[in-house]
C-alpha cells in the first residue's frame, strides 16, 4: 500500500481513545496545533491525526490517539529490533573512534581499544565532540564505583553494551520481543515488558535511562513514577525527548521530524518535562547542554515535507541556505537550551521520600 492509500485508510474506530485533558498538568483548555497529520516517517500507520497544545505547561498531545491495545499497528516498520552496527566506516570515522575511546578511558579509567593516546587532549579542545561523547554514554557519572542501571525502551541494546564496557551492570526492558532478543546478545539482563508496567524490582537501580521513550507512552506521569519506584534513594534518571519548543519545529511546523504521529503521543518542551519530573517526585532537575543536531532534524524535516523517506541513505545533503540556517539554530540553541531540537534532563530520587 502506498502512502496516499495508507493516509486515507482510517485507524480502526474501536482502537481510538479520547484525551480530554493535558496528560501532564490536566488542563482542559487547549489549542489545535495541526490537523490531518499522517505517518510520513515509516509509512506504516494508517489514519490522520490532530495534535493539540496545552497553554499552561506547553505539552502537545494527540487526540484522539491509538489505544494501548492497538498502538502496535504503528510500529510494523519500526527499527528498534535491528542489530546495531557502530563499527566506524572510513578513515575519519576510525580517527574519531580512537579519540572517543581515549577520552572515555581517561574519564572512566577503562581500556577501550583502539585508542589514540592524545585523544583525551584533542577532545578537551573540541567541546562539541566532548559533549557528543558524554551524551552517547548518557552522562554516566565518572566518580565513584559503577553500579546498576536500567535502560527502559532499550531497543537493540547498543547503549547497554557501551555501559557494560564502562563497568556498569546493565539491565534493559523493551516491549518488542525481537528487540529483547537482539539486546540479550550484549550479555545484559534484558526483559520484555511495558512502561509503566516494567516488572522491575523496586529501589534496585542507581540510574534509569529513557532515550526517546517518554513521548511514546500513553501516561507519561505514571511512567515517570515507575522510574522513581525502581530507583534507589539518591539514584537518578536520565531522559531525552524531542523538544516541541525547538527552532526546527518553529521552522517546519507539521513537517518537523520530532512530531512522528501517531507514535509520538505526548511532546514536551523544557517547562512541561520539568513539571512532569517534579510531579513524579524527582528533585535536582537539570538540563544538559545542547548538541549540534539541527542539520539532521532540518534534513529529515525537509524530506518529510517532500513526502520522501527521511532515512534514505542516498538522500542529498542540505542546500546552502538551509545548512546555514541549521548552523544558526545550533548557535542559538547553545546559548538558549529552550530551543534545542532535543531536551536532555537528569533528576534525582530524594534520599528520603
């Protein structure tokens, strides 16, 4: 079935549910951001969708939306179960891998190979690369003894493998049985489970990570309370999600890559994500520095606007004016994290509840 046929095929009526209040702050008032949204990313979900925004906290949400019983229809062409291939391709990629490994060796007292011994110094002088590496390992603490972490929505387990290389005991949870099977090959403890119904033990983990997961969840507050439950007192959560307040969204609107209807059920800005974490009981909420991501979001969004596959490996790069616009967006986001393409936050469970 081609895209036009798919978007004109309705989602089964019995598989829809209404969302009459903001999922984050329960505000009834709202503004229609976009109507008639369709799946222009994986081209597998039927239906047209309406996205509303809450004027109180700024969160955006689909209404109506797929029920938890039918949402799997939107993931038939999703990618989380595929085995990760992080092997460097090309000479410059090998060079960056050696820099990365030496930086991590110095920071975490490990012995990742291959490593170039002056990589830690070059990376120190290359702040954007250093921020990229830190985010790739989800800002794992470099002080103290590595503990136990869980990645909820772990996909193929690529992060679990990286965390174990740095000395952590790694667990993972994913709803997709194929993803679980792939992630288990890392040697991590990986379970099939939902979110918030993870089945994980209470107060067991030093760190919970959620990488581009919370926007897929029907009840984000319940999900964050579950993360709170499984953390040890004093443990922390690391969370990344698309930013509805980004410059990319302001530029591309309904064609912005971060929308991804109907898989993204709730979208956040800095205010709404902080409010959600606070409502779940977390303290010491901290925003992490922005990465230079605008070029990727802009290119993907441009292709979506043309009804082209945003993951086409043969896609041409950005034309000059849009490349310059993306560079400007990254510079502005570095100064004001409220307009980054992605939000990354950490927060702690208090030592005593």
